[in-house]
């Protein structure tokens, strides 16, 4: 049904991605670094006024009006479990080919057979599943909802996105909330926090007295800190690049210089955006280390002495523990699929002409871009839900 409806849909959007289900951690790292390289290259090109002077294929393809990846509107969603590039345009197949060509400039890894691609309504469905946490290792996890929102707002701030892109991201965020609030598939589900705590309890015996180092002041680490404090683990320390700007009740905050003495802690949890190894010096004592970052923050050689878990290993443990939730998962999948079809039809029927209404989005982009009334395009559909 989705394939036939896709031909009728006016949503000219697509996605190219890779995730933990189909690719190893090493391949995901390569693609994540390639995506980051693309982004940084775009920022560097902003300082030049004459793009014709470049001979490199990557530099020419990246140089566009807004200089975000390449000349087509894109949104990058990069997390510890996935890297996805959403794009829009009239010729999606051609854009998809151009994007692959640019990615090849940044990695030597063979990755094409590990990628997935969706177009039109299939892309919309995939994004809704991602935002709802149905494509995550932890069913209906909340962190991905925030990551989708941040990715969307950052792209809207740096570039002019078409109405279809605004529509699918705003509606995907809404669908994600509905899945969590109304269907509640998380009842009894294993979580990343609880899995880490259980592994720590197995490793140490009685948890609570261990010294814990949280590398990176990320949303993931802040959530873990709150969870561990509630479980009685009170010796927590955050390690961040800007310790003076961070205040977390119940935790010490120090700079990255402490990483020279990382083995002074019993439990180390890394979840930062650093693109290189922050912990690479061997320890003379056995420690428990969780590397939740992609690219990784801990040299895999540390696992020769210490007990090291990366994100791929933790995902496998969570997936094994959560198989009993299959019935609830199936219910969520059916709900999201039906709702996406409904939203796609509403968008097609509205067919709002871009720039036809003077609605500023200064709250998103910092400038007054005139875009379609996408924020209210589903008014009738929202009213129907209330009734």
C-alpha cells in the first residue's frame, strides 16, 4: 500500500542512512566522520566568494546558496546508533546519487551495501518511526525525540527548508509524543540506564561506593547521572571542556585534564561529541568502562585489561531483554503507519504554495523567512483527534 501511495504523494523528500541494525560500529564510525567532514567543509567554504576556483568534486558539489552539505536542502541526524541525511528536491534519485558521490570523498570504507534509502511517504514513515523510538534499540526511548528536534532546528537555522521538510519533521515529532503518551510501549522495557546499572552491580557487587567519571556533559550523561544518583551512587564527577559553565547538583565538575588520571575512577562512562579517543592510556587495574559515543571515545585496546562495553554490545543486551515486548511494538507500528498515511493525504490536499503566506519563523532561524503555513496545515486533522 505504501509503494502505490508514494507515487501520488507530493512529499518530495528522501533519506539516506545507516544504523546499528545493518552496520557494524566501525562502518557507522566511518559514515559519522564523513558526515561531520561534509559539514565542516561547508563551513570553510563560507569564507570564499568564488566557488568556480575549486577543482575538487567535493568542494564544487558542496558549494550552494546556504552551503549546508551541498546545494540541496538537507538535515543531518547523527546519533550513537545512526547517521541519516534527509534531503529534498524535485529529482530525488539524482540528489541521492550526488550525495553518495560526496560521501565517497570522505571515507575509504565500502559502505554502499550497508545504507538504506527511502523516498516520499516511505521517508516520512521512517522518520516517524525514528522519532517515536520504534527504530531504536530501546523501544520508545526519549533521547531520540530530542535529537530529531535539535537536528531539525539547527538545519532550519542554517538553511531555507522547503515546506515538505518542515512538515515531515514537525509531524514526526508529534507522532513520537503520541506513541509514548497514548500507547506507552515502554511499560516494563529495559532502558539504557537500567542496563548500565545492572552491569555495574554485577561487576562491583554492591553499587554505591564506586567513584564514577562521566566524560561529556551530554543529555545522555545527564540522564545517567540523575538515574545513578537515585540508585544511591553518589560519587559522580562530570568531565567536560568547559567546567566553569556547568553546574549539576550532587556532582563534581572538572576539566578534561582529569583524563590523564582516568584510572583513578572505578566506573567510566563516555558520551561526548569528541571525534577521537579521549581514553587510550592503559590502566594497571581493572576498571568498568562504557563507551556510548560514535565515533568512539575509548581506544578498544583498553578492553584487554578493563571491562569495556561499546554501544553495539549494549544494544545487543537490550534487544535480548526486550523481546517480550513484541506485541506492544506491533501495535505501535500499525498506529504510526495509519497515521502517516492520513497526514500525507492532508498535505497533498492542502498543496500550499511555498512563500504564499507571510509567516515568519524568527524563533527558529533568527531571520524572517516566509514559508507556507505548515504549522497549521493540519488544523482539521488536529481537531478530529481532540474529538
